[in-house]
C-alpha cells in the first residue's frame, strides 16, 4: 500500500520575538550605552557651547557693528584694523613672538634634554627647570618686572651689568660736583671745567668745587692745603682741587680753609694751544703738579670724565628692548615644558640605532644631527606647534611687565584686543574684529596639531 505525505507548509522567515516592533537584547544594550554616553557628554557639550561656541559666534556677529553695537558697519572694523598703526605694530610684534619664542624654546628644550641624559642628578635638574611652570604668569610678570628695574639698587639684572661694567671701566668720581661760581673756573659745552685765566710755570692754582655729597667723598680724602708757588726755576705748576665747604658753616668762599677736604682721584690736564701737554691725578689732599713744562702760559682743565653721571645699566624695558625682555621671561617659564616633552621622546628612541652609529665611527655631533634630530622630528614638531598656539595668546606677561609708556611698543594681538575693547578704547566692535583675527590665526595651528596627533595614534 502506498502512503501519500502532504506537503509541508512554507516556513516563515524568522523575525524578532514579540512581533515586528520587538528588538533584540543586543540592540537594546547598544541603545542603552548610547543614552548613557550622551548623558555623560551632555554637560560637557553644554559647557563647551556656553563657554566657547557662543562667545565665538557672538564675537563674529559683534565685529560687524560699531562701538555702540547699534549700527551695522559690515567689514568697516576689519578695514580699520589694518589702518590703525597700533594694530599693525601688534601684528608685527605677534609675528616676532611666533618666530622667535617657539624656535628658541624648542632648541633649548632639545639641547637640555640631550645634555640631561649625560649628567648625574638628572631628575633634580629637570625639576629645577620645570619648576617655573608652577608659577602663574601674574607672579612671573611681577618677578621679571622687578628684575628688569633700571635702578641698579632695585633691579638684579642691572645690578649685575653695572658691577661688570665698573670692574672693567672706571666710573666718574664726582658726578654731582660743580665749580664754585665766580672763582676762576668756567664750564665748557662738553661738561669739562677749565680755568678762566692762564698759569705759567712756577705759579699755583686753587680749584674750588661744591655740590659733592658727603657719601661721595672718598674715605682716603685728607684736609686740603693751599698750593704754594714752586718758583719759575722748577718749571712746575702746582695746584689743589678741593671741596669748598666747611662742615658746620663758616669759611670763606674760594679760599682753602682748614676744615675743607681735598678731592682725590681727579684727572687734571695742562692745556696749551687746545692740546693737553701734561696730565696729573690729584692726591689724597687734592694736590697735583705738572712738572718740566716749557715756558709759556697754560690753561688748567678738568676733563668731563670727572663729572659724568655713573653708568646705570641697560634700559631693559625701554622701547627698543621691551619685547626681547618679555620673551626672555617667557623662555624662563616654558623651557622646562619643552625639555620634558622632548626628553620623553628622546627616552623612546631605539638605543641600538644610536649605538650602531657610534660603532660605525660617528661622533656625538654626527649622531645628534643625523640620527637623534630626525628621529625626534615628530616630537619637535608637536612641541613647536603647541608653543606657536600658546604665544599667539600671550597676554599676562606683556600687560604686567611692560610699563605704561612702552605698552604700545610691546603690544601683541591679545593685549591690543583688550586695550581697544576695555583698556580705554571702549570699542567692542573693533576689539571683536581683533578677536576674530586672532582666532583665524590660531585655527590652522590647532588643526595641524590635531591631525598629527590622530596620525600618531593610528
């Protein structure tokens, strides 16, 4: 007997349990993770929007309005920005910062990172160099403002400069001295003093000065004595240079009194026909003499070097040096940062490559130039670009270190933006345009750094 089997009904495609709208546990877990991620990221996104995105958009919009913010001026602020001499100077100074500071910092960081590897106590050395990073820009600005003081009694740099200068070059003995008026001395245009009359061999002269503070009189100064004529046969001119002042009062002007002291160490010249034919230096009692003079008459002169003001050092915060001086302060703060980053890259270099080069006969300079630097090129680029971004925004040091009269000579885009907007200009339209310009200059460096970082992670 034959058995007939009915055909099986067609099978339905398998679908998610619970009907067409149901989801799998994996999909539900994925959705849950996304919700959690959004919940965690949302506060950061809100802060980013409130603190970054909104200010940027507001600044861009505000840059198209006038100072009051009520009248639309289009690109007028951007045109004014490039017509303003102060803004052009700020752009020039910013360019100097971008070229000089990152280059010097990267170079210094590289050299120090290489040298630190070869010394003992490397960790302590790195700590000392990195320590300025812990100091705020405000505190660092105050420190260097004091260090750059022009008065050697306050500024440590000028104290050192003046000390070195005075070691190799004699300073004037009596910068405040002046001749007693009406007693035979006349001042020349170059600051020197000369006798109004002439003297012949065998005669004597007394040169009276006033205005010398007691603290400027050398300790070895002795009481002055009236110079006696030597006689024509000796062919000498004698004299005395003294302080025509009697402590406690009294005394006669133009006459050497017993209580008056000589002025030692002064240079005195005998001049004839406009030329100095003899020179002498005053003794402790202020006396001097010119010997073996030819017949004739002479003028006695005290050169201007005796009265020139003392060397006061370098005007670090003057118009010419204020930008390099502030860059020096910036280097002090950021050198440790560059050294540590480059040192981290240096520690990751393959040591076998360096040793192989040394075994092949390369000296240390060749190893550094041909192997170390090329292998560190990615790290050096990241450090350089990071510093470029940082110097584009520098504000604190310039605002604090540069004195008011030279603030415009040291200004960069960030300080100019503040000065135009809030520092007296009260033109937020032009200030916003400067902020947009600064943003446009920083964005390429930021994009370059982000792309390079992503490539290094892949």
